C-alpha cells in the first residue's frame, strides 16, 4: 500500500498531446491557441497599429490640434498639410493623430465596467438559482430590450452629456449580455463536485464564487471582452458623432466626422480618415474576438471539457 | 513477429482461423509515439477472445484498427489485419465500407451515442440490412429483422420498432446495437466494453446474449474489457495487454490457474472476490501512457520480479506451450510460483463483530424527494463507531441520495430523522455547526470533478484546514504533509495541479482532503468506480487500513457487491429507494434472504476458483 510510485505523470484524455497547463489556466491556453490562427495575428497587428498611432500621435503631430493653419477646407498640400485643413482651418493630420486616444480609452473603460458588472451578476444568478436568478434575469431582459444606443441617449438626455456618464451607460448596456454568458458558464461549473465539496466544508458563498467558480469561466469571458470592446468602439464613436461625447475644440474621431461632414464634397479627408480608422480598429478587435472564440470551441472539442 | 498460426492446438485446424492480426503497430500521427506495437492475435470460428487491459493500454485502439478505423491523431504504421485471408488494411474506401457492418462489425461501449437519436430503431436496423444488400427481397429482410430482435430477446412488434433510442433503457439500447452488429451474419465481431455502462443484472443478460450468438453463428469475437471477471465466463482465450503490447495470451483456464506474466497474476489478485476467500491486492503505481512508457519492459516499475535486464530490453515472445504466449524474461520462474505470490487469504477476524459499538449516525424513517417525486422510502439504518457499512445497489437504487442526505448535500426535500451523535442534523450542510461539518466528510465519486483544476494540491488541501482550524503557515504545511503521507503520496505533489496526477493519485488527494478535516465519519460515494481495477484495489486497501487505524466510521457506497467483503463489516442492499437487506457481510453474502440480493449475487461476475486448488 505504501509503495505507490510518487513521481507523477499526466493522465490526459488524449495521450501525448502535451498541454500540461490546459486545466489550470484555460484562458492562457485559449490565447495561445488563438495566436496560432492568422486572423488573430492580423487582428492584433491592426489593434497594435492603431493603439500605437494614438499613443505616439501627439508627439509626431506637425501642429497643435487647436492651431489655425490654413483657411477652412483647404485641400491637401504635401508636405505642409498632408490631409488638408478642416472646417475651421485646423490641420486634419494633427487632429487625426490626437483623436484616437479618447475613443480607445473610453471604449476600454466602458468594456471593463460592463465586464465587471456582467460577470458579478452572472456569477450570482448562475450560482444562487431560484428567485434571485429569476428576478435579476428579468430585470436584465428589460435592459436588453432597449437598443444600447437608445438606452445611453436616454440617460444622457436626462443628466447631460458627461463623459463619465457615457462610459458608465455603455458599460451598463453591455452588462446583460456579458451576464448571460457568465451565467451559462457558472451554471455548468456550479454542478461540479469541487463546488459541492467546498459547500460541504462550509466555505463562504462569495469565496466559492470568486475562488472556485470564477477561474473556470475565464475563457468565454475573454471572448466576450473582445466582442464587447468592438461594440464599445462603435458606440462611443457614434455618441461623439451625435455630439454627446467629446466637445469641441477637442480632437476626437467621432466628433471630426460630425464637424466636417458638411464639407465632404470639397474636402473629404477630415471625414474619410477617421471613418477609416474607426472601421479598421473594429475589424481588428473583431478578428481578435473571433480568433479567441474559435480557439475556445477548438479546445472544448478536443478536451471534452468546457 | 514470427508466424504463429501454425501453433494452434491440434483440435482447431488452421483453416478455422477467421481473424489474424500480425505485428500491428499504431502510432500518434505527427509525433510517431507508439500507442500499440507488435500486437498479434488469432481468433478462430466460434471463439471469443478477451482482450484485457487497463486504461492507456491501447486495447480500444487495437479493437477499432480491426475495422481499419483510427481515432483522430492516430495511424497504423505497420502490420496486417486479415479476415478469412482478406487484408483489411490495404482495402480502398468502397471495399472497406462493404466489409464494415458486413464481414466485421463493431459494438461500441456507449450504444446510446452509437444509435442515431433521430431515427426509429426499426429504421436503423433495416438500414444496415439494406446497405449490405441482405437477402433478396424486402420480405426476407423483414423476416431477418424479426429474427434479430428475437435473438437479442427484444420484442419485434411494430410498436417497439417504431420507438426512438431514447425510449429504450440502457440495456435495450445495447441489445439493439448487438442486433445491428449481428445483422449481416458477420465473420468477426468486435465488442468494445459493451457492458461497462450497464448494471450487473443487465450486464449478465447482455453477456448471455453475446455468448449464445457467437456460439450459434460461429462468429469470431473480440471482447475488449478492463475487467477480467467479466470475460471469465465468456472468453475461451484471453490476451492481456499492457502499455500497448500483448504481454500474455492463453486459454482462460491457463491464465487463471497460473499466469506466466507478473502483470496477469497481479491483475487477477486485484479483482474483488465475492466469495471472500482472497484478500484484495492492488498493484502499486499505474499504467504508463503512450510517450511516457519506460524503456525495456513497460511493466518493470510495478513488477516485483524485475531484474536489470527488464529495464534494458523488451522481452521477446515465447511459447511455453502451443497457443500460449508470454513476454517476460522470467516467465519460467513466475509460472511455477502459484500459491504464495497471488493468493492471500482474507483476514476474516476483521469482519467479526467483537463488541457492540455506539451508534454515530442514525437514520430513522427517512424519505427523500427529487423535486416532487419521492425517491427514498422509509429508510432506517445506522452507522456505528469504528465500523464500515457498505451501501450496495444498482444505479437508481437511491444509495448515493441516501449518502448525500447524510452529508447535507441533497438539495431537495427530506423528511424523517437523521441524527449525528444523538442530535438532529440540519438538511443543508451550510446550516450545520462547524464541528458537525468537520466530523462528517464526503469523498466524491469522480476525482476528475471533485478537485478544482485551477488549484494546486496544496491549495486544495488547505481548504478544510482554513475552514476548520486556526493554523499558522508552518502548521498548515505540516498537516498537509501528514495527510499526504497517510494516503501514501509524496509532499512534492503539493505544488502540482490535478491534471498532472493519475486518476488513482487524484482520488488519494480527495481522500487526503477529507482526512485533513480530522473527521469521525467518512462517506465514500463510489470512490473507485472511475479507476482501473488494479488502482481500485489499492484504494480499497488504503481506505480499509485508514478506517482501522484511525477508528473511523465509514459509509461505503458501491454498485459492486464483490468489493463489499474487502472493506466493510456490515452491508445494506438497496433497491428502488428501499433497503431490502441488512446484516453482517458474511451473513448477507453467504446466506442472502432477499430475492434481490440473491439475484445480484448470481449476476455479479466472478473469477472461477481455479486458483484454489494450488
């Protein structure tokens, strides 16, 4: 009885496929698997390029974003003004280089808020079941019934166009969708015996939620984060365009599209370039989310575990 | 591989050989790591060959290769598979389709997954006949269909044939799968653990059916299983596989009487014996997986007989007698040692009841519900201090529900009294005082689900210590090392994760987690049902030892009546939510009173007592 061999060996479902850390950090594994796909590499490349542009942009910009450098809607004049001037004579290239920060930062903040709120609600509803689950999910259904932009506009029209409010509302409008994903994953994990074992010891519910269950649902949440980030970028840009986001004279891609749309026929650059950048940024984040999603499905299929 | 077909016994001429496998080598595709190597088998008309091996022995991979099918990532690298002289492995896709389900057919482990859930079973059965062009007319096929159903003892009326797979029981589904396999009167049939998911009574019926059909049609059958006891009444010959190689082949009686390979002997000793004569002996360690197998003979690390040569060279096939083959350097010495290595008589004094012990847990007139349905009816029983009560029953008998009621893990309604130390127990473990939660520990069935995959063994073991005791870091460390030692694991495992451990090690960790709480009562819910027999025996030895040494009261839930004598002093037999028989183990197993117990006893497969003569 006491001569059990001690040096361990792994007992995987598929022999010799060595993913020793498959179980302990599934999200890392998901990222690694996703990275093997071309789409993820392209997505990460695009995202990194735009983020880099937004970070170093202000340092390489030729002028100040609020400096009047030419008559309004002047055409491109290389090398003085690569993209011409906008509706009041600012340099378009400068404003493009300055205008990415807000979109990216606000979208990230909103997504993080949505994720935090959604995961908490999803864990609680998925684990508590019964009436808590029922009542919270019905309230979320009500939130879900409003299109995200309508919900945000509703509150902005009541409180006023405050940046914090926009970030918060975009986050809140993401929460029901994230909560659903988190809840579904929690329902499955909560039935496993290690959760029952913790219950039998009398471990506190919050500890069970965050120490036992949470580490097992990170992968679907990772995919959800990528997806919600894409939506956030679109929403934040749309709100800026509608005039509820950054206020003039700030440089912001969404705002630029609105300010300059009247001159689109004579000077397309101040509209076209921000649209293009927002477009490829969302394509980038979407490709990342897609890669992660595919990796997750692949891992589930290969291991038979979620 | 030398040709071996000529070596068959004189009574079965060579022309009777239906299936011949020679030098089969199967590897993982990109890596080239071998799953199976040098596998050679011969099966004659009307003969059942039992292919026995534990998990990771490569037995299922061999089985499906006979139909030239490999799972994703595996491929056949060398060897021949011949059915009546026809080479299966060199066939084109069209020829192969004709052979599969025709000349050779396959019964999978899980028939519920093999039957199409969207088609009526009559449609599926007819399909297999039509595809292979059985008979000349539809009428002939229908006659065959009726005959098939009769052969597997299922009704063949329209109503039954119009059912969908989910409307049948597990045993009925498996019979349909068997009917399908025999439909076109195959020459060879491959059965891949077809009874593993079934209860013993259903298993006994299915085994009878298989035996009758192979005999009456003269089919050559390969029966793959991890359980020697199952094939003991079915197989004519047995091939034992270990780490991808056939280590011993012989007739059933030869193997049971005197295995020439140490693994065969140890495997036999690890099978629970319902007669209670032999003690259960586990094999230390576990079977190595492909790519992790040691050089030389793969069994060396677990073998008592190993000498230096075993580490270096893989032994060749030797033939002690015609048809008998063994791969061991020391088979001559192993083969003559009969009695004292394998047969350890059970210490019967352990089950004798010396004094009346105090009752620790008493259950009085308890009924439990699943939602609104009553699933336990009027259960009254008790658990005494320092005794082990085995709770035996088939699936759905309510044995796990009763165990969970006591542990406070049954989330539905319970009526009646469950008392611990004379005080009523709260229904939900959360509402019990800390001292009670500490005193009653529950070990779960599956060690794959009961340990959090994201935590190290150290984190897992520290959970009960944090909840129940106020310890410093060093004290905690010391306690964890102590409990690991009690379950015969090394403290170096503390930093490992569950997926780096074998199934047996994981179950030991789960037991250690229970012990860390320093309990009075240990509830073990089918704790060995996910483990290999050799590992199961080791876990049973461990639990029996712990129970004795630590004076634990234990409730041991199991579906396997044969295990009961090796661990418990009392036994309660459950059926359909009621306890149908209760008593001391020897009394119940030797002189059962309830009809249900008698049936269970007669259906439980055991090894014939051929070893006793020595």
